[in-house]
């Protein structure tokens, strides 16, 4: 019995010692408790009164602090809301710290007086309400100037549903039927504006097309076909472009035309006015396949021509790829699988100004596998206005036997890129007038050679 009494008293004594030690541990950790106090409370506004700062000093009149404490700024006008809560590092005995906390005036109601409470170090060392914590709290009133921002303390909610079923938007009360009617009106206005924009585009935006034109050298007085002028005039009709896209047959003749500037530079002072793809058969051009490039593609091509001097061959072809792809995309909508095998004419239209450009015709003959120039001349032109129209026309194979439809369109894009490169960077002109030799290109694809040329006598042109 006495042993049991002794054991119980021993455990009670141990528990009492543990409680006393835990409560007195802070006293052993610091010989003298810290004593924080707030002094020099004030505030200052920025020059434009858009923000202000609370400024105060925290001084430690006691012993060295052993840990961080909390600074709180509490609004006394908004249900004791804690506006700011920051950590204050421990201060040594006699040390002070100047605290500056910024605020935006738009966080408070315009032209109001905000009562704020500053509280520092109210924790287990300086208990709230204890004598040592009397100077740990200070109140200050800050007059908020007039501002245009939405007051944080008195602003109406953006969207709120009222108990009676109505809805308040920024303080304005609306019935559900009113909101539905407003929504229908807004949607109707959008639809009307959209339809009006489509109608205006249809009225004032005409589809791209290539107008009929005549070359300035097309109408001249009758000439003796046996004279030099007469023979040159006859050859002009067969000069469709500035390249050699014909089968190499010994002794064959071939006429080309070069569109130059007065300084003999290829396509300088010329602008591309249109692009067209169309199919033709033995009866003539198939009008349903007449595909004129969109104006944006023509403008893009002109930009490429103006800034192509510094581009490498690979960069130049990469820039031309979207134009070829856009042309083929337009053509795909107009041809069918049954007519895909028909040849395709590629027409590039040019526009120049009289006095800034010139047209040069050249006649070649194939001898021992090489083309030799046997004549060169400028045509006799009849100028009516300042604008001079010209064109380059090329013939491309349609879908060949064994070629899949997808492969046909890819090959057509590659053929168009080849022709555009050969047109803009004509190797004949580059070799003749540039001091630096042009890059060596491979032979043109077989799909660009071997077809009868499209001439003025061909039914596809008439």
C-alpha cells in the first residue's frame, strides 16, 4: 500500500517538474525579456497622390530578442481586416528599426478616412493586454484623397444574383427577361454587321482577272515576209518567254524575248501584274480551268523580286514556295481527275513604263548540241500610253501515266517554282550582264519540255 502511494506521488512530482521547466524555459534562454515599442508613427503620400506609405520605428527597450515576430496592419473600419502581415527580424537590446509599408490609394474608398492599427511583437513573449505590450500597438488615421479607381471597401460586385431572382451587374438591377432581350439584340447587331461586311466586299472587291491585251509591237504595217524586218516580225510571235524549254533537235530554231531595263537588267522596272494557270486541249483553252492568282500572291511575288539579290538559291526557292502552293491550291478546285492529264499553260503578266524598260528579241539555232545566237533586235513598237504590257507563257505537262494525284500536285508546285526562278533570275541575262557567274542549275524537268509551245496561232490563245 505504501509502495503504491510512493509511486503515485513520484509520477505527480515528475509531471509538475516538466510543466514548470517548459514555462520557465524562455526565461533561461534570455536573462532579460525583450520589450518592443512603436514610436514615430506617420505617413507620406507620393507626388501624384496615387500611393502612400506608413512609417514608424520599432525599438527594443529590453534584452536581446531570440526570434522573429510579426508586424500587422489592421483596418479598424472594415471588421478588423488584417491588411498587411510581415516578419520582423530579431532586434538586439537597444536596437531600433525603421519600418515603411506602402499602400495604393485605390485599395481604399475615395475621400475617406482610414483608421489603421499597427501592431508589433504581440506574441508569447509580450502577451496581448499585458503591461509590457502596452506600447506594441499604435493607431493612426490616414485621409484618402479623391481618386478615379474603384473603391476596395465600397465597390459593388460585378455580378450578383438577388433573392428575388433578379441580377445585379455593377449595382444595376436587371430582370432575367431584360438580360435575355439585351443578349439577343447584341447578337443580332453582330450578325447584321457581319452580313453588311460580306455585302460590301462582294460589291467593291472584284475577283482577280487578267484583262485582254495586245503587245505594243503587235500591230504594224504590212511587211515583206522575205525582208529582214518581215522575218523578225514573224519570229516575234513564237518568242513566248526567255528560256529554252524545247526538245534539242539539231538545226532547230528558237526565238526568245527578254524583258529588260534600259541598263539591260532582267525584269528591272518591270512589275508582275498577274499570274494564271489554265488547261487546254486540241480545241483551245478550257475556260472552266482558268485560274487567276489572288492579288495577295502577286503582291508577294513583287516583293520577292525587289529583294531577291541577297538571297541564296535555296532561300529564293523557299520564298517562292507559298506562291506556287497557292496557285496549285486554286487550280485544284477547277480540274477533275478526268481532265488532269491535259497540259497546263502558265501565264505571267508584266507591266512597265515607256522610257524605263525595253524588250529584246533573240533568235537561236542548235548546232552540234549548243545554241548559237544568229540574230538580235528590238521590236518596232506603237506606243499609245505610258503603260507597256508583256507576258511570259510556259507549258507544263499534265498528270502523266502512273503518277498519283497527290504526286502530280507536288510535282506541279516544283515545276512552277522552277519556272519562276528561271523567269526572275534568267541565266541568259545573268551570264551576259553580271560580272559574277550565276549558280549552275540542273536541266529543266522533263515535264517542262517536249510539248508543243502555246503560240498566238494555237487555239488555246485565240
